[in-house]
């Protein structure tokens, strides 16, 4: 596995891989502090690609003022061990100066679906994500790019960006990875105290409860489902709800409160963002009325 820190060197290495027929190029963009969720993306990329590139870059552009950019957890040595073990061929770790050598004047902005959910609570966040992922796609020119569905809104935004801008890359969405007790894996879980960690289980528990209630026919409308999500989260005294929403997916359009969810055509998302102390956690479940099942 090669560790590369400059764009020039990465482009040369990838030219060599392409010339040698080590294609398709599979790309796993990350911000590091890797966990089993990232490992599953690398494994999936390794199955589908001739060359697997992972990037590790904590992107300042996607953090708002007062967010955790400076304290975002970092552990390069551990990340490199995981990347190598799971089958990455190249790990690209640029500095901020390498990625942003001058003040950024060109940004990529996907409208409408970035205005809801995390976009509403974190203004500018998805512009930062779309901009850095566009830059990384231009640098790596991957055939396939792998993202986890825990960030389902990010997947929707990036798919729309790729489609609107005719980028020649296929976005592969991979399932949410969870601890055995249901907590969705996240680099930010490390911030949780033992008590917060235990109360954070209300996220996955509420999503599961609503899914079960929909399957059993005890919950029907969007409003009932939303109320059940909220009351499930309120079982934790430490939880401060940022949002608990049910929207269409991937367009993230509202569903009228009185509408029966099983009458909605296409995919829907139940999405949660909840703060425990200073740590903001997200989780979601994407499903269709037809099968009321998780889509991956
Ligand atoms: O999901 C992440 O880790 C980041 O948003 C990404 C896609 C690597 C862009 O910085």
C-alpha cells in the first residue's frame, strides 16, 4: 500500500495503475479516524475494483463556526493499519494547503435537498462536502466511489451532483454498520460518555420501533410515525432532538402529515439528528412502502 500526500504524485501513481490495467479505480473518501463502517467500504471497493484509493482528509470547508473541526479525532497510524488490512492500494493524505493552496472562490452547491435535515442545522455543510468531493473526483477520476448510507443525505446530494454535472463516476451506497447493540458506527461516537453512549441507543431503537409499527399496521400516517420517533427519543433524558423527520428519498420532499406512508410511491427516509452533550449523532432508515424494508 502506498501513502501519497501530493496531488501530483497521486495522479502519476494512478496513471501507472491505469496503464497497467489495474482498473476500475474504486475510491473511498473519508475524514479518517476509521472504524468498521469505513472498513466495510474498503472491502466493498476491493471486491469491485482493480485499484482501491482511500483519501483521508478532514475538510475544513464542511465544518461551520463552533463545530468540531479543530478537535475532530485523528489517528493516522491506526487508519493506515486498517486501510492496508482491508485492501486499500493507495491512501491519499493531503494537507489543507495541498487541497486549498489559495482562498476558495469556486464552490459546488446542490440546491433544495441540501436545505433540509442536516443542511438546515449545518448551513454550508453540504457545499463544503460537494466542493471537496468534486475536487477529489477530479484528482482521482474514479470509476466507482463508495459512501455509507449513515450519511444518506450526503449520498443523495452527491448522486444529484454527479448526475447534474455529468461526472463519470458511479456512486455506490453501502449499508449502515452498527455496533451489536444497534448504535450506528461513527467517528464521533468516541466523544460520548458512558451514560451518553448508553442513552444514544434510543436512535436505532426508535427507528426500529417505527419500522415494526408500520409493518404491523399500528402506525399509518407520516405524522403518527414522526410522533412515535420523537417519543422514542424522548425516553432518553440526555437527548436533545435536532430533527426527527420522514421525507421522500432521495429528493427529501416533505410528506403531508395525514398521508399514509404505505401510499407513498418510491423510497422514504426516517432521519434523526440528536445531540448528547456536545455530540451530535445521526441515524436513518431508508425504506419503501411496498416492502417496508431497508434498502442498500
Ligand atoms: O463522509 C465523510 O467522511 C465526508 O463528508 C467526505 C465524504 C469524506 C467529504 O469530506
